[in-house]
DNA sequence: CATGGTATTTAGACAAGCCTAAATTTGTTT
DNA sequence: AAACAAATTTAGGCTTGTCTAAATACCATG
C-alpha cells in the first residue's frame, strides 16, 4: 500500500506526462507539487526502487504500468469524490478541489465502488473530466481537452471548462463558438502551446492554459 | 492544524478518561493505539508543549479544554461519517469503523457541516453513540452506555450494542430484558467492572465489556 | 569548442513518530 | 524499611519526506 505522498507524486507525473507520455522533468514535478527539485530527485529514486517509475539521471521520469495504474485509481477516486461533493453535498465547483485532494487518499476499494454506485456510475466529474473505471480505463466519450489531441487531428468545440468573462470575451474576439472546428497544426514542446487552424480559415496559437479549457470532440 | 496522529492521541485519551475525567496511564494509551509506552511518553510531552494535554511525569495525562475540544470534533466527524457509510452507501455496521478512522481526519469544517445537513442532523451513529454538535456538545438523549453512569444512579435497559448469540443468551440467563432496572452499586477502577443490582433484587458484577454493550436511560 | 547558465543531483540536516534496550520511579510486599 | 516487580521515562536509532547549499551535468551561444 502506498503513502499519500507516493500517490501525489504518481498523480503529478501522470498529469505532466500528457497524452504523449513523454518523460517528465524533475523541476516540473517540483513545481506541480510545490516542493523543491532536490526533494523530487530523492523521491523519484525511491519510486524507481519500488518499480513505480522509470528514472534515468538527468533524463526525466516516466510511469511504469504499475505506477500508471495507481495514478489512474487515484484520479478515479478524486473525481468520484468531486461528483459527490457537488451532487450530494451541493458544494460549488470551485470549492471542491482541495477537499477531494484529501479524500482521494482514503484506502478502501469497497468504499469507492459503493460511492460509484451511489452516484449512479458517473462518466465525468463536475469539470467534465472523464472518470476512469475500476480497471483504470477511461470511458469512451469523444470529449477531450484540446491539449490532449495530437498534430493533424481535427475537432469541434463542444464546451469550455472555464467560464470567466475574460476567457469568454477572448473566444468571442477570435470568433470561436460552440460548433467551430479546430485543427491542430503544430505543438511547441517548450511552452506546450499549440498552433491551430480554426473555422477552416484562421491560423493562430493557443497557450497551454487556453487549450486546457477548450473541450472538443474529435472529428471522424 | 493538527496531524492525524495528534488527533488519534487526543481521541484515545478522551475515550480512556471516561466520564470521571481521570488521569490516563501511559500504558493504557499505548495499548489503545497499538503502540509502545516509550512512544507515548515522547508524544504526550509534545502534546503538553502544544497545550493540548496536562502531563506530569509518572502521573498520567488529562486533556486540556482545547485538547478535549479537538477530541470531540474528531468524534463528531467519525460518527457522522459512520452514519453516511451505513445510511447512504449501505455498508454493514461491522465494516465501517476502519474507513471512518480515515475519514475522520479530513480537514474541512464546511465539509462536515454540509455532511451533517445531508444526513438530516442525526443525533446518534449506527451504534447508538451520540454525535457531538458543531460546538462539541453532546445531544441530551437520556441514552447512555451503562459504564458511563456513576455510583448510585438507577437506569432502565433500552437496548444493546452487541447482538451476538452468546451475549443475548447471557442476558437471558441473568433475566435481564428490555425494561429491566439496573442500579450502579460500585465501580472497581482496577478492571473497570461494575457491581450492580438488577430488577431491584439481584446483585451481580458486569465486566467493562458487558457494561459497554448495555444501553440504558437514567431514571429520574 | 569553450563557456556560462540552467537543470539536476549529492551531501548533510532536520522534524515527526516510531522502536528497542537500559535506567529510573513508583508502589507493594514482607 | 528493604527489596522486588511493574510502570514509566530516557537514550539512541530508524524511516519518510523535507530543506539548503554545494557540486555536477547538460546544452545553447558565441
């Protein structure tokens, strides 16, 4: 059984790996977890000893399949608890993250299965993020964050995860609406920004932050 | 904010203090928490430094009012989660303790108040134990464990917390039924056993374990 | 291809809690 | 009152995960 710190590291590495499963830098893990690079260096060595990550000095970290499995189960728990907090306890969607950060570490497989049932086997959390099933498989949703797509894929905007006025005005300004098409032209690893073509005519660049908040369906 | 270890110590000391709020021995805390007396010695010193317990070497430990307040809030959380597990998730009453042991350490006052509301402000947990309110006050229930009474008090049996065949047959054997009267004649500190008079005619002795499982109303 | 800057790792410490073994206090028994 | 047993505390160490400071590796730029 893992400590909650171990679970936090695996979850952070999973999140930072992105869909391409690239190696994750020590510094990025440190930033994600609000800790120091030296602590991360120590820790990933220990995780590697336990077979949860692949780690080569100076070359970044990836999850092993066992590590990924644990990360997916933690994400499952986090997202199910978020559904509970919003649906049953009537929390606002902006208050639930840090509570779910704690609840996700509760150890009891039976608890989480019963919670899943109690909630009616939801497929997504209150932010629209997909909830892995008990085997760690994501449901087939045809709903993605734009930054989960790869170069060349075409998609349709079906929603946003952020509803601040600033963000929505920005989308207006570039003429991006629900139903607009978005094609990924290029991906810049350095800042994770995306070059895209929208509405089949306009090329522009999205920062990672913008891309994360655009929910799309892949076009077949 | 307290660590969950601190909360566990305070809860254990509260439980062991009993209604008389007697000083608690190092060894009894160690046993309650499945740890060693030397660890307890260390820890109560630290708790005393933080103002949560009164500790005099070789003379036992009591809670300060601040320590008691924390203990009562942990108990509140534990019992509310137990209600949730049984009422909402349909757990059996025998499976919930260790899950609640984890859930009781979740930090979020708002969470616990919303949970309380969601559950309809229950006054007792699935074992019949009273749930302190958000100020740490126990509800007035006129329902007690027999071992919470003091010498001289008279009571009526209204329920049992343990429903094994062995226990129920034992009660039959001494002619103790719902509605029977029980008067506390004496209390033996050494093994926490009670000398009682039942049905206004028969004197006998209950072990602590038996007394804990007899729920009574005080007679006015 | 040398050099400087950034990323990363190592070295050495620290706090929280736990342990075993040894010392000390308390309290009981004669 | 002495001596022994039980309870308790102290001493010294261990693990997990953290930190700062110093050393080292990588890489881009000139």
